[in-house]
């Protein structure tokens, strides 16, 4: 089988093109993969920073014990307010009686 010069050049050109395609595929594939890994790494770093900030925020929030203590204090305050209301109602009744007595004394002293 004898190859002439024209067929040999065509075959060499074809093989060179195939080689260039394969080289380009593998070299650009590695670059794209590296860029995707860099982008993914940056994204993971951002997520990590957000998670750390969230954890710090959650740590400074009051816990269930703090909320329970606050509820107990509110109940104590409510009881104190109820006592104050009862005392003030009693004082209002006493003042009403005193006003009635003072009015009678005034009427008695004026009427003579």
C-alpha cells in the first residue's frame, strides 16, 4: 500500500487536528475545574462566616432559664400590683366616708 504525498499530508493534518482537540480539551478542562473549585471554596468561606456570626448571635440570646426567671418576676410584679390596687380601693372608700363626715360637720357648723 503506497501512500502518496497528498494523502500523507491530509492524514498528518487530520492527526494534528485531533491532537490539538485532545490537548485543548484536557488543558481547558483543568482550568475550568480549578476555577470552579476556587469559586466553591470562596462560597464555602462566605457560608462559614455567616454560620459563625449566627452562632455568636444565638449564644448571646437569653436561654430558657432566663425567660423562666423573667416570667417569675412578672408574676411577682402582678401580685404586687394587685395588692396596691386593693390598698388604693380601700383608701378611696375611706376618703369617701371622710368626705361625707366632713360635709356633715360643715353643714352642722354652718346651720348652727
